[in-house]
């Protein structure tokens, strides 16, 4: 399985910088981070959250992702914006944000697979 974290060329003109985790299991393990052109603001997406909709797994994933983002150097604040998107303020690197969330989704991948397939 590939799990490269790469900077990519943003397709949206409102995005200054974009990072993505390339993986063979995108629905389970893909993570992306986009730095907006306005302010020190990042949007971080964990694609798996689109499919995890039952507790306690959903709550645990949300908590662990927010906690992981909060520990990245340069992060000032973390807020959940949408089902699979967190807004991060501060001066972290996109790569560090993606790697932090990737560790969480990897750690919980087996539990997520069982929950969504059963």
C-alpha cells in the first residue's frame, strides 16, 4: 500500500497550498490539507469520516483527529467545520497536519472496516 504524503498543485484559486496522502485505500486512509489564501487557516479532511456514522466509533475518531491536530507544532486552534473537515489556525506545515491525521486513521482502520462492512 502506498501512503505517500505529497504537495500537489491546488485546483482552486482560493487555496495557496495543498497536501494529500496518496493511498491505495482512499475511502479509508486518504487525508488532505489545504491552506487558504486568507489568514493562517488550513482545512484538513479525513475522507473516512464520510462513511463512519455510528457511535462510539464516530465520536472516538472525531476526538482523536482533533487531538492529533492540536498537537502539531504551530497549531493555535482546531475546530470541526463539517462532517469530514477540520479548520486549523496557526503556522503548521500541511505535511505535518496530514501525517498527524493519517496516524489516527491508520490506527483505527481495522475498527472502521469492521463497522462499515458489518
